[in-house]
C-alpha cells in the first residue's frame, strides 16, 4: 500500500486477514518527502501487488519503477480537478492508462476514469470502527448544535451552508473545524452574515469522533453530489448528516436525503427533518453499503484477479 487518502488505505489494511503480509509506504508532505524520499521508499519496496492511493506522483513513480500489478485508487480532487490541470493533468491521465486496475471512492468519479481506463470499479469508502462508533443521541431542543465537518472549502459548498445557517442563527450553534483552503474567506462571510461560528482546532484523525459526538447534526459538502468520508464517519458516530447525495447516482437510491444542494433545501432539511429518525435510516444505509469487512473482502477479490 503506497500513500493514503482520508485514512482509507490504513483502515483497509487493519481489516485484512493475518495471513496477508502488508507494508504501508507513507510519505511526508514536504518537498523532499514527495520527491526523493518517495522515490527511495518506492524503489526499495517489494511486493506481489501494489495499491496506490491518489492518482498523482506516487502512482506515477510506482508505474515508472515497474511496480506491477498496480492498483490506482482515485479519491476525489485528482479526478475532479487535477486531471484538467495543464501540468499535472497528464500525470493523472498517464496513471489511468497504465495502472492494471483503477478504483474510485465515489460514483461521480466513474465517468471520468472510464474515459482513460478500461478496468475501473467503484469501491465504497470505509470507516474505522475502532474510533468511529455510535454514542447516545439526544438532540438539543432549544439550540441545535451544528458541526460543519468538512472544513472551510468553497469547492465543497461551505458558503452555501453558511448562508443557510445564517437564516437559522437564532435557534442553532455553529462550529467549524479550523482547516481548509478558504478558512479566512469563510470566516469573513460568517461575519458579514452576522453568524457566530466557533472555530475548533484541527485534531488527529482518531480524535475527530469527539467533535461528531458533541454535535446534534453534521453538515458535509453540498457541491459534488457524492458522500464524503466526513459524512460516513459522523453517521458511524451516531449523528445525522445533511449533505448532497445526488439522485443521478444509483448508488444513493436508498440514501434517505438526496439532492440537498441549495440554501433553501439545506434550511428545509434542518427545519423539517426528524433527526433521530434520519440517523436510523442513514445508519442502515451505511451498514448496507459501506460495511468495513464486506469492502475489505471485495478488495481482496480485486487483488485475486492478479494473484490467484
């Protein structure tokens, strides 16, 4: 396993059977970690199969260094945005063409991947149940505690969420985890809307559960139309989620709230939804479609295509 994204690789590795010997090649985010350090680690790694998360330099180097069979795993911005970049786009397209198998973590990525690769499969994201598990849920009746779990990112629709929450500011308390490319812009927007937003410090992934448990309702993205890991983790922690799951994807036909992608729809979903009932239905969907052991078994079957 080379690199990771949203801890999907790490979670899968933990769930694999003991007989499967595994090595996880991680890298630092520094320039050296992404270049010479990555080359050295990848060159030294020996395996019967290589599973690379994110379709950029990690996957590109693994392919150039002859690491095959090679499974490339697309996770979002690599296929939504980077593939169109004038410099980095050719690396993403090269990876799609030269990997032996392409996995994508959300259904909206399938169409893009299939334009360049023949062997493409949707592998649903998983949640680490060691850290993310349900706790008692008693939503506040007077002031609902809302968490914007996906951070400050215009591409994910944080601005839509703020405009909606500003219309409900007398009956809610809003928290935002202090990370994301548009944090300052988001805070300026909140001030202009006279919306008080509590900024929470960024914490280790395994401690995110406390933020979910302290919320009555979690908001995720409202732009791309696919369920993010934030939404899955919050549901796994016993908290209802409002996010944009597009009805054009068959994978979400049983998800209880779909097509929440405007300010008006966000407001209506918050005001009109029985949150306890919503969580029950979302948790049922999670168990049916993102159950860790089932996804781990599917991953091993994909490996068997190459290893027998």
